[in-house]
């Protein structure tokens, strides 16, 4: 097995985009799919808790760290077969998207600039600017820890919905690789997001050269502090900390009326399965939490560019961040009766 074990593990803060988190008991880096399967099997056989680490962009790890084995998913690369590309789970997501665009291939460019690894994308159905990976995923190869077998799940078996799939909330399936359908004509997926369409100067539904769409998305994301930059503390985050809430249809009318009565304006709303989707960022701002709103000791704050990101200002603790998350969540609920839920995976901690 081609893995590396680190006897003296640095804190998980060295591996997460939030730069927060205490130590793990053991660290293993798996550089091939086979290594990853073996590492997980060995840990399971020993009764050892396992935390899988990709790009560290969707993790909030407790200050106490993780009392188990941290397995780095470090298998990288991709292979094209016609209009399908198979990508290793540890491959950096944005480097993959950039590679597609440079090769004249389209379909995923609206998901440019998203930090993290490819293996994490099907778990929470990563999406942005009107696109979700569910629209392009053909299948996922994974290691089933219950049956101890490698399996392939097709897209229709993954239960995709808004920011979720059957893989989310369970650690039984370890993603090894993902197969995506791409566009060989070099054009983007249809532009569906109004802000992106305005930036590109096109109508909703238009297709543009993939490179143009990628550059426009990166420009928009940089303006919101959503492209990683070690010198910009607004990017020391886990991206969007809260998902956009979906209010059940039976409650929607009353909730929307309460919001309108409270702020004197109608909340942006979007159709969703089983209800109405609201903008978490809009609710956060109108509940009194402006961009840059500080947490304990100014060690954490909402991003100065985007209220949906909670950021580490340089010397924060995880508990600082969780305290701010609780304040925002409870403030939105107190004013509007809408409960926000965290998007990142919380390790050994809760809000």
C-alpha cells in the first residue's frame, strides 16, 4: 500500500480552509484509490474512527480535534472517454474545471472557483450560479464500508436534491472517483443565473464559450471573497456556512407574511420541492447581521464581502466561529421564524 503515516500530526487547522481544528490521533495519506480502500478497511477492522480529508473546504473541526485516524484522500488525475470524464476523488476541483476549459470542454465552468476536492462534490450536490453537479454526474465509484465492496452508483441512485444526496450524513460510502458528462463543443452549460447572465451580457438560457463563463464566475466569486487567497481573511472560511432554507408549503404563506411585516419588503423566493426556498444571505442581513459583523473578540466575523460566509480573522478558535454561527442562526429565527442549517460538516462539535 502506497500510503504515508505521520507520527507527529500537525493540527487539522493546517488542512482546512477555515484554518481551524485540533489534532487527530493518526494521519494517513492515500495516493491511489486502492490505497484509500485499504486504509479505510484497516481502520474499520481495528475499530478506529475515521475522518476522510479532501480539500478541507467543507469541514469545521473542534478545537479538541479528532480522536481517530485522519485519512487524506490524495488520489488525483482524470481520464476522458468521449463525452465522459472519470476523475479521481482527491483531485482538486477547480484545477479539474480549469483543465476542462483549457482543453476546450464545457459543462462545469459555472462551478469554477469552488474549493475542495472532486470526491466531495456528489456528497452535498455542490452547486453555484444556477448549476449543480447532479446535472453532469453519470456515476460514482465508492467503497461501501458495510459490505466491504467497491460499488458503482449511477446518478439516479444517488438521491440528489438541493445540497444533498444519499451520501450526505453517512460515512458508509467512501467516494473513489466520479464520472461526469461534459460538452465537447467547448460551450458552457445554459446560463441560468441572472447575475451571471448580466455579467456576461447575455439572456437567460444562452450558452457562451466555456472560458468566458469561467472568467465571469471567478470575477463574481472573487468579489464575494469566495476564491481562496491566503492573504485575504475573507476567504478563510468554509464557503457558505448556511444552506438556503426551504420553508414547507403549508407554512410558506405565514412565514412570508411575517417577513414582509417585519422588514417592509418581500423576501426573494424560489420554487423548491415541497416548499419555497429563501435566501439565507438576505435573511441574515435583514436580521441585523451586516457584512463584517464581528464575533467574540473580533477573532471571527461575517465576511466583509458576503454575509453567508463566516470567517477566521487570523487567530480564532473553532468555538469562536460556532458562537457567531449560533448568534446568527438564533437571530434569524427570532425575527423571522426561519431556522438556518449549517452546510459544512461539523466534526466533534455542534451549533
